[in-house]
C-alpha cells in the first residue's frame, strides 16, 4: 500500500525536496532485499530519505500520528516502519543513528523524534520562537519575484518559509530548483520587532510563517 501511495504522490507532481524524498523512498523500498543489504552509508541515506517523507509529509502512510509539534515516539516510529515491506530490519537504534548523523534534518528529544523543517502537513510550532540575526536570506526562482513583490514571502507546499543564515546557502538552496535563482534579503530583526515570529530549525536554517514585503529587500534587476 505504501508503494502505491508513493507512486500516486509522484504522479501528482510534488515539487522540490518532497518529490525527491518520495522518489528516493520509492526506489529504496523497491531495492531493499534480505540478501543484499548494501553499504552502511547507503542504507543510512535511504532510511533518512524515508524518515523525511514520513515525518514531513505522510505519517499516516505508515500508520502513525505526530503531536502538534511534529514529534512521535521513536519506538512507535520504528515499529511502524518495520511493518512496511523492505524495511523489516529497522530498529530504534537505526533511527537514532540516522538522526545523529543528519542532525540538521532531525531533532531527538528524549524518546521522541521530529523533522526540524520541511513540513507540508500542519504543525502548530516548530519550536520556541527566537530572536533572529539582522538579516536572513531566501533563494527563489526569478519568475516568482513579482509575486514576492506583491505578497511577500509565503510558504509554497510547506507550513513555513525556509530562510538561510547566509546568502551563499540561500543561493545553493535556490539553485536546486532554478539555475538562475535570485537571493531575497530578509530584514529579519526588523520583521521580528514588528511581530513576525522566527524559529531556528538548525544553525543554518530559520523558519517563519510568512514575511511581509516591507521587510524584504528584493533585487530590482535580474543578473545578466
């Protein structure tokens, strides 16, 4: 059933990392075989991609529910994933190892785990609000700049806008979706003082529900 869901998800044209997670998780499930376990780093990457799909987008596909902050008990998650074809060897220890290896993507709090960012399913809060740095950055395709000038930054297919701590990081993220990505500067401290709440998902990634246009510095001209 999970493979059917993943195929349906891909058929609906999920954009960005959600589609990449689904593609990788689908191909991983199809490749798993009891007599061909693969290298440890390959297995870890496959499981990390699969966890991203479950914890960000489709927890119900393995029969779990996340709490309002996006957490789930690691034991419950391990048992749910181990019940899926091709993933019977997954354990709590394996999930903890993935989270420790990819701490940028996952957060463990005692016996619980969640994805730090990237949710398309509703969550109430990704953590405690923080005071952001003076500036943050967002990489975006040039064809959406007019929409940003009109409406500000809003999440597309996610619950939060993802912001980078450095201009280079934002450009790198933007170029995953568009080679000609443009970096928009967020006057983050100013926005915070005006009431916008920011959350720090990792040392390099901040989140906000939306950023009004008056707290943005948007390039007037596209680079030639």
